[in-house]
C-alpha cells in the first residue's frame, strides 16, 4: 500500500486527499455490492443473448460496399433485440452519436402535420436544433412537425394534468429523456418511465413512446423497452459500447418503427439490407459483452463522487444516498473557476492527452460555452472518464465514465486535488 500511495503522490494526489477518499470508501461497501449484483444479472443477460443467436468468429468478418448479407451485422441486431426484449433492432456504425440516433428515430416516425411532445421538460441542448426549438436548417420544424412540451413540477415530478391537456389529435410521438442532460433534475428510473408511458397511452393508445436511453443502459436490470417504450435509442460510445466501440448507435423497438428508422438511415426501399460494417464488428460484440461490468465501474465512480463532494458543501444530483438510474453525477460547483479546476483534474487523470488543459469554448450545438475534459481512446466516448458542462448557473459539472472503477476513483481524487490546489475548497 505504501507503494500505491507513493505512486499516487507522484501523480499529484496528496496524502490528505487520498486519506479522505479512503474514509469515504469505507462507507460504500454495501452500495458497491448492490451495483455488482445488477452487473452480474446484466452480464448473464447479454451472454445468454449471444449464445442464443450463435455468435461465432464469422460474425467478426469485415464487409464493405453495400454490405449485403452481412452475417455479423444482422446477428448483432438480433442480440440487441433479445437483450432489450424488442421485436427488432438497428445497430450501425453509420450512426455517429446519440443525437444522430434520436434524429433518425424522430424523422423516420414523424410526418408533416404531426406533433412531438416532451412531457419531461426541455430536451438536451443538441436535440433542440433537431426539433427546431432553436432554428436550424433541416430541423423537424422546417418539415412541418410541431412541438409541445410540459415542464416538470418543481419537485421533479411529472405534471400529469399538464400532459393530459397537451395531448391532442396531432400528437404522434412522445420523447422521454431518461438522463438529466445538462440539467439538475433527477434521472428517471425505469419504473417511473413505465408509469409515465402507461399514463400517456391511457390518454391516447396509439402514441409512439420513445425513450432517449443514453447513459442509462445496464444501470438497472430492466430497460425502458421492458415497461412499454415503443423505441429505445442510444449511443455505442456510451454505455453499450463498453469503451471498445469506435462509433455507432442503436435503435430498438417495434419492428415497423425500426424498419422506418432503417429506411431513414439508408434510403427508402433499402433499409437494413445495406450498410457495411467496415471491420468494427468484433469491437461492437466485445464492447457489448463487457458493457455491464464497465457500466458498474462507472456507476461506482459516480457514487464515490457524490459521497466525496457532498460533505464538502456541494449539491450533488443525485445526492450521496439516492438510488441511481444512470452513470452521470452532477456536482454544482458554484463558479466557472470551480468547473475549470474540476475538469482539469479529470483531464490530468486521463491516459490520453493528460497534459492538455481544458478550457471553456464555443461548441457546435450549444448556446453557452462548454468545458469538456476527456482524455479518451475514442473521441467523445463518455463511457470513458470524462466531465463536462455549460458555463452557466448553477455552474454544474457532469462527471461520468471510467472504463474501470480504479480509473474513475483516480479521476475523482484528482478533481478534488485541483479544487484544493486552486483554493476553492479545503478538507
């Protein structure tokens, strides 16, 4: 242990910060054990799906061009459909990010004259231009799709009467963002999402309910598709890629809705029949196989972060004792200087570009300047150790990821060290 302390000290962690972290960890054994039990169940679920669909070395063979008869691609989509308990799945490297996957799902299943409803308040920043809340070429608004939203109640609950009033004859699709995004509201549990979907469909049974599942996969033993979601959508460079996927996204759900998504992603009449895998299949399969364990490590990091920062006077969402439903930990730092110091600590703990100094910058898709720390093997991979946030009150930073629990731990300790070094907090 003395050798570990010496190594940490050489990396910049003071004995005082390390000791404070160990004191916090002494209280978290039961929480971590519960996380491990969920990971064990999800690991078995993924393994069972791979065995059922007879995954073989032939599934890893690269394809090019049109990608006709791509055995590995088609088998992977069956594996995803089985894990998410849906009729069909679309899992493609051509989907560049979570926002792209959501855009495909929305534009495929909304037609001119339809209305999109968000019953959980304002969507994540990058989706606002997709919808047309903020003007952008090729937005849904440009193509005649209207939008309505119902804000959450002050306590973070659903405004059921407001939702009832908002649903009308034009309402076609409902988008439910599971994770908090750049907001300090609670992340919704799968159970809460299920109850919301049940309420929505009691008002209008043919509503399409889509869940933005980013950052939530494998945190619980069930997914939104198990509680009535017609579509669940996410990014492979977040939870389900396990840190190995270099690009990609997924859309799982009812067969007719997923088929429309495939037509939108490629072309009408082509759909899922085309789309080469470019040699990424092994990473997609292996990343999905590892994902439950990787997510468990990231979740432990988030729990550790809340328990580390809350006693020092910083508001954490979720707080130190609340149940968790995604891997994101928001910490309200109260100042731009606090956000910069925190992110610089995360960057200093990275395996890639640890020497870089993150600073706020104008980022496409955002109204405010954003600071991002991410020394990742895959650019933008937020299942890897990362932290980011918009420079606006309450100056909250959003920490997530860590391919291993030990890396997440180091990152959090380094963030606190930078805060202390900057005179922003003391132990």
